């Protein structure tokens, strides 16, 4: 008669579960993978059966018979598991099947020959103990070999897969394999071999495999492990608390009165209940930090996105709040946010994990299979799915190239009210790795929370865009022009950048409008607006300034670049209108910040003056603000009266400041030359009136450079002879600007001759020694010293000592030697000089005679 013992309960339970699993799995359609799994279940069930029979209270001979069959069936179970893993990872099973069959047969041969187990011992409780002796080594080698093959194949498949679902499934199979290894080790080293804990590990593995291959959507393994740790900790806490409470009550009931014991019991129960929630929260936070490490805080920011951004309507602010944490939480090399515009989804915002890496743009047409799939399925789309699903074979080559260039791994839809409002595109992880199921789950959580906020912000952005857009031309309107110009001035001031402003006016448009009608006029404005937008860069901003006037802001564009764009616009309008037989052209004015104005009103006024100057001198041309200012000064200077002199002086000094602002290398040059010249003049005995004259002349000495191209002034390479000829004209041009102002006539000589050399080799007249006006000789030294001690495009600045040494070296050839001596004395004297001797002052005054 069979008697169940405490040692055979585990085998009985595992046998029952295995039989249930066999029938459960066999109900579904048979595939190659499920056949291998059923073979594993059958072999495991057979192993449990013979182990059960060997541990029953039965006659010794029968127990020995069943005990001999345990080893081959145990090894066969591990062999079938390895075959199943090989099939799961899509590897060929032929070699493993041959080796495994030979090994199992060898085990059977050892059992038949009596070498395994070495002996059987009947215990006092009637159980037969199997002593394997050294034969356990042969069994262990094969068992470890089969488990090692399974582990190797699973790890390699995990690394090779791009699918989060497949990798998550592999993690389950690795967890099952881990259960077998752990319980097998416990059975081997612990003194409880008769309790068959190794069967528990095999059963756990079978249950995990069943869940992994039968369920289409698996729980994320990281989530399972996190929750397992949390609830394990809570269970330990409750168990320890209950044990403490029992021990405490046992002690209290013997020493305290009944009422006191009841109160103590209630207090302990309340304390345990109060500690449960904070303990669970602390464990959840702790395990999350353990699993996610440094990315934990970024993940929390994303999971709390809805509460943080619920009242934000700025699309850029929402994008920043989403993309930066997402990039850091998932280590994505690039995260792009795509919005619908002009019949396609375009990446409007992007974030790179490595700052400074170039952002790679993405674009999908609205009829793209990618957009259709994301809209219909509403879940992340992996690169692996795109490569293997047949519906993506019709993907445009341009879109495939975009995916390859940006190395996109996951595309996540953001849907609100069943409408696809945006797409999140995640490039490959940095520096390596794959997106897990947990990452995809967090993406979906974020997309659900962010979709509504982004849709509201997008609608708000669209409304604001419409408020800033001219309905007729589609360009930005006059109101937004002033706002955007203020922003560009602030940005350029902050980063030390420049920009150009273009104002465009259509010539004779009023006449055309009156003759052809307003509808025809509106059509012309549309065409001109379209042409302007097509003629500029993507970073340039086009506006309808008002009526038949347009404006363009060109960020980071110097004046010469602005002129090229303006000419492209002007010639294009002329050509288009000429093809239609319409006598319309355009006049254009250009101003550059900060050269032609620092404040918004100043630069607009400069561009406007250039525009109307272009119209007044014949229309259909482009004029620069600096050219207009120069022409106006020369034109009105001759007829200036006393009342207008002050205004003209202001214009001239503004032009002088403009020359300094044209190049950051020479910024402030005139002021420093003015100071040095005044110091020399004072040292040689100039009167206060004469000092003020040379101070004014020094401020104006380079005013003629207003007519010299920025390209020449900033050129770092050597100038050609023709370019030198242009540079040498600036003294004469400076004189032509200021000669009409009576109060500045005393400055003319210094302005015209400050580039003459003491030995007669200078320009423009080739004067020498005492023939050069004294003011010009003074200014020549001051100008040269400041030039040498300032940075230039073609060289680095010199130290004061080096510059003074160079002045002394050139004394008598380029510079007046007596003035050089005076200037060197000024620059090398102590900070608080003593009163100079009277005799020395008289010697210096002699220079002025």
C-alpha cells in the first residue's frame, strides 16, 4: 500500500501542476516552439513522478527501482529545457539534440551498470536515501552544461533584439532559469535534499515559461522585480511586527492588568497600521532609485508632467519640460517632437543627449504608413516593427533616409480625443543599449498626460500665429514686426551678434491699384510676399510692414549679406512683373544693427531713410543707410545755417561713432586716440582751446571710413594694391564730410594729413617733417599707438612697452622724433607725477612754434 510522506508532498504537488500545464498548453494550436515546451513539461512531470514513487513508504526493492530512474529523467528534463530555449531563440537544435541524447543515454548506462547512485540506504522512517557519491560529478557537469547553453542563447538573443517585447520575454525566461539554478544549489549544499526543493525551482521555471509564451502582453520584468521587492519588504515588516506583538503581549499579560494590556495591544496595532503606508512608499522609492539610479529624478519629472504643466500654454516651454528630462531619463541620443504643418509632421523641437551634437531633422508625410500606424494603433512603434511589417514597405525613401540619419529606434504617438496631435521620436540610446518595455510604458504614460496639454498649447500657438500673421500675404504683420525686432536687438546685444533690416516698397503700386483694381493689387501683394519669402533663408523673418511695404529681419547677417539678399529680391520682383507685362518694381533700404542704430526706432528710421532715398533717386534700386547718411551730410552741409549746424554736428559725431561700431576690433578707437592726442597737446603747451580742437579732430579722424566697405576694414589677409587705394581715400572723404561746418574747420588739417610720414612716404599728399601740420603729427603717434595696443584681424595686440619701443624705432622716419619723446615720457611717468620743471615746459612749448 502506498503511503504519502512529508518528503513526497512536493513531488506530488509538482506532478499535479505539470499535468495541468500539459493539458492547458496542448489546447492551443501546436507550433514548433510549443511542441518543445510540452516535451519539457512531460519530461519534468516524469521526473516528479519517479521522485514521488522513490520517496513513498514502499518496499525497499521497489524504492530502489524508482530511485535509479530519477537521475536520467532529471538530466533529460534539463536537456529538454535547453532544446526549448534553442527553439525559442531561433537557433538550430540538431547539434544540441544529438549531444543531449548521447549524454542522457550515457546516464542511463551508468544507472544500469550500477554506478549511479552508488548505494541506497533505508532510513528509520522508511524512506530510501540515495547516495550518489562521485557519480554526482558526471550528473552535475551535464546539468550545468545544459543550463549554460540556455543562459548563453538567451543573453545573446537579448543583446541582438531591438524589440522591447521580445527582450522583456527573454528576461522572464532568464528569471525562470535563475529559479532552477538557485533552488538546485540550495538542494545540493543544504542538508534538506530529501525535501526536493530542486523540484520547486523546476516548477517555478515551468510556470514562468508558460506565462511568458502564452501571454501576448507581459508585465514588465523590472516592474515585477520592483513590486516583488516592495511587497517582500512589507511582508517582512508585518511578520516582524506580528512576532514582536505576540512576544510583547505574552510578556505584558503576565505583568500588567487586563485593561493596560488591552490599551497596549491597541496602541501597537495602531502604530503598525500607521507605519504601513509610509514604509510602503519608502520601499517603492528606494527600489525605484535602486533600479533607475541617476535617471530616477528625471523619470519622476516626466511622470508628474501633467501636474507641473497643466497651466502652461507656451509650446516651447512644454517642449523643454518634456524633451530635456526625457533625453536624460532614457539616455536617448536625440529626442524630437514633431507637429503637423503643411501636410506633414515635422520636427519642431529637439534635444540632444550630448550638448553640441547637431540636431537631425525628421519629417513624415500625413499619408505615410508611419503616421497611419501611430494614429490607428496608439502605441509606440519600434524600428524593428518598421523593418519587418509588410505595411511599411511603401515607406517613402526620403522617410527611410530620415530614420537612418537620425537613428530613430522608437516613435511614440501623442493622441488627444482620438486625434494624433504630435509624435515623439527617440533615437538610439547613448552610448549603447535598447529601449525596454518599461521605457515604452513610461513613454505611453507621458504621452497620455502630455497630449492634452500640447494640443491646448498648439491651438494657442496657432491662434497667436494667426494674430501675428497678415491674412493677405501670409507673412507676419506690422505689430509682430516691432515685437520681433525688439527680441532680435535683445538677442544680438546679449550674444554680441549683428543683424540687418530690409525695408521694401513697391514702386508705382498706388497707380497700379487705381487702374487695375483692388483685387489685382491684392494679388500682386500676395505674389511679392511669396517671392520675398522664397528669396531669404529659413532663419530670416518676413513681414508685411503696411500697405505696399514689406520688411525682412536677417539675423547674423552683415550689411554686405543684406545687400545681396535685397538685390535678389529686387531683381526677382522686376523679372516676375516684367514677365506679366506689369510695370511694377521695388525700392529697398537696408540698415545694419548696431552700425546704423542701436534702438528700435533708430534702426527703423535708418532703413526708412535709405528706402526713400532709393525712391527719390530713381526707384528700383537698393540703398544702404550709411550711404544715405553720408550723402545727406555732404548735400546739406554746404547750405547749412546757424540753426541747423548743431543738428549736422550731431549727425557727424553719430557717423564717427558708427565707424567705431562697424568692427569690434576698432570699437572705441577714436575715443582713445582723442585722449592720447590731448595728452600730447597738453604736454607740449597747447592752450585749452587748441586741446579741444585736437580732441575733436581725433574723434573725427576716421570718419571717412564710413564710405569704405566693411569687407576691407575686417579683412585679415593682406590687402591688394587696389584695396589699398580705396583705404587711402578715407582722409579726403573725411574732409569732404566736415569741411562745410565752420566750427570744425580747425580739424581739417589733422583729419586730412594724419597718415603722412615724417620722411615724406605717407599719404595722401606725401608731406614731410615740418611741412606736416603739428596736429596731424600728434594724431599720427596717438593713432599708431592705439592701433598697436589693440587686437586686429591680421595680428594680436602688442604690450605698451612693445608699442613704445616701435614708436622710438620709427622716430625720424614715420613719426616726429621730438613728439615721440614727449609721448614716451607721458606713458612711462609715474601714476602721480611731480610738478614738471619750468625749463622743460619751455622746451616743449618751443615745439609748437
